[in-house]
C-alpha cells in the first residue's frame, strides 16, 4: 500500500527528451540538456516528470519501437546521464515516471531477431505466430488508413506474426510467464535507477489474450495485480499510470475492486466529452462522463488531460458529437487522423484565444483527478501540419528567439522547429513569456500553484451544483470539512447564474475567490449570484463563520 498517495495531488508534466533541449549541438535533445531545464520545471510548479520513450530504438514510431529495454539511446546520452537526471529531480523534489512499452518491441530487437531465425529458441514463444494468415487479419487495426493488417508474413520465420500496431512492432506474447517475468525485471531495473513509476502504454492490449485462434480476446486483469504487487514490494510508493481507453464500467477492472491493480488511469472518456463541451458550449455530456467515471477505489486516481502526444481521439463520441468537435477544432481533412481524431495542438485548436485557453486549463485543473500537462502547452505552442501523422504536434520546445528557438546550436533538428506564423518561436517562446507578467506561462505557474493548494480536488468527493443553464458547469469538492466550488462558463456570452449551496448551515457562507478579490456574499437562503464573463471561470473556497472570523483577525 502506498502510504502518502503522492499522486493524488500531483501535477504531471509530459516531455520527450529528443525534442526538449539539446546540449551537445547535434540537433537532438538529450539528458544533459534536460538537466539544464529542471529548474524551469521546478519553478513552474510541476511535481512529476513523465518521460516518453528514450531507450535504444530505430525511432520509426517516436521511440515506441523499443530495441533494448535496459539502456538509453546514445542520441540522448548514457545510463549515467539518466541517473544524474534522476538525482537532479530528487534534489528538487520532482518524481520521474517513464514510459513502459511492453505490448510490442521493435522488429530489430534481439529477441525478435532470434525468434524469427530459430524456431527452437525460447524467444520464439515470446511473440505470436501463425503458419497461415488468420481470418479477420485486416480488422482491428489501430491506425486505419495507415496500417493494413494485424498479421504480416516474415520470410525468415516462414510464418505470420501478430502486431496490433505497425508492422515493425511485433506484439509480445504477454501470456507467456517468461515474458511477464521479463516485464517485472524491466520495471525493477528502472526503479533501482530512481523512477517513481511507469506510464504503461496500451494496457488493454498488454493484458489481452493473443493468438490466431482467439476470436474474442479476454483481458487477463490479474496480470495488473502482479505488476502492482511487484512495484509495492520493490518501491513502496511507485505507481502505474495506465493508458487504457476503455468504456466506463470496465475501468474498475483496471483499478481493481480494492485498488490492487493500477493506481492511475487516463480518463479518456472525460477528455473526449470535455472537448465536446468546449465545442458546443454545453456541459451536459461532460457531467454524464464525470458521473460515469466517478466510481473508483480510495487509492485510485484519474489522470486528467487536454492534449497528449497522440491524436485527440474522439472515438467514444456519437457521430453527431464528433462532427461538432471536428467542425469547431479540426475542420480540414489534414487536421484529422485515423477517421476518429484531431492531430492539432491545443492553442491552434482554440485559435489562440487566451480566454478559451485559460478556460480549458482551468477546467482540466479542476476535474476530479490529477492534471497532466503536455510540454509546450504552458506557452501555447502550435503545430506543423506539414509533418506526417502525429509528428505535427511533436515539434521541439521553443525556448527563446535565438536561432532554432534556443533548442539547439545545430542547423539541423530532429523535427523541424516552428519558425513562421503566430506560433513560430519568434512570437511564442519561454524567454519572452517569463518577462511578461501577463503571459500564459506566468498564468500557468500561478494556476498550478493554486491547484496544489486545493487538495480537495485530488482527494475529495464531488457534487454538481445546479446553474440553470448547460453553458455553465459548477462542481463542488468536499474533503476533511473543507469545500471548494469551481464554476466555468463554456459559452461566448456572459452569464449570470444563481448558485445555491445545499446545506442549511451554509446560509451565511461566503464564497472566497481564490484567484482574485471578487468574493461572493450570499443572498437570503444561501444562494449566490455570480456574473461570469464569456469563457469566464471562478475558483471559490466555501467559507463558514469560523473562517470569516479568522480572516478578519489576520
């Protein structure tokens, strides 16, 4: 059992070592460069850093095609550099989460190379094979329009191999006890080097049965309990943050009834309905999604996010809802991907509108769970739609107006830097925003600081307050006799709402604004009248008489 449940009130920041900061001038980010930016991350207020894959890889899928689980890609540094980074994080009170990509390997991984060459090798059964191409091989692809099949023929092995993702990523046979033991060994290795947990990639596929004769794969949930128990034994406060885009109702299978499986999961259902709410100015489907994912063990937590390194997956929305989101945020076909999502970054999706950006982040920060921020979003970075698939939102961090955005001294970069237009680095960069007290970056630092001072959101229970209009969402959190109320206007028009606190003993309670001096005094019957500007938001602490007396004596 994790004693302090640190992840309940954390703020997680996701970055790619390759695209964050280059120290040696080869045009590719590295751990030495990342070390130079730890003070920036600490100053922003984040409490945990999630690293995308940095292990040796052909990098045909941005490092998710791992060729060695026990090393660091030479382009990013050495194992020694990683340990220095982990120690630097520890000194600053920052935790480290790393990607754990064990559903598949690269086809260049030595395990797969030996498996295809030698039918008698133990590694043969570490992958999934079939002498004939199974029926239905063309269905169930993860990347429609890009990926053609889930089974491909290997001429050396003289057999078909299964791959849920790209053909250069053969699936591991995770039902094999030897493979499961190797996964534990991988986790133990990185725990020993200082990580506090893992963002597990593609969890439903990791635990699903695999094979040519399996028509309806069953999830092997006990595998998650094995992983979790191992973490607890090795490092008491380590966690798994699962990428599991599953329907509400099955999420408890991933958490475990007593929280004995995964400690955290990304809330994809809420994420998709959040974007529908932003597109339609209607909070009703978002409320339903939050309610549908309400149930979870006391030790479990949702990871709430806006954008991540993949496309904005809208597959859980109805066709009509999806069309509304497409029309609002990705109307051109080049902005869409895999017939289900949008591949843009947040700022251009919201047309650079500062009001809407603040609204979106305020919403994300106040949803039930732990906020997860994508690198560059704190300054409103844009995207490069000329890059293929999801690479458009994976461009290098924009640090300054120096050549190549201060990311590198090289003339060549791993991914082209955005240099033109309103999101180009001459206009959008860290250095300029640090000097501007009204910048998005300084606003983000302030909102992160305030979020960490409101543990009720991460720890408490919640209820919805009626506002009289679907344009305005009001959610109240309760924890240890403390209460906060967060109100958001999703619409482009100002709204005055009447908020009635439920309890009779709250008739005289003041709503103390945590972000400004605009506090609210109740009318008769404990109701509050609040005027919200277009895309306006308020964070209130619900304060009774005891608090008011204390405040008057300060």
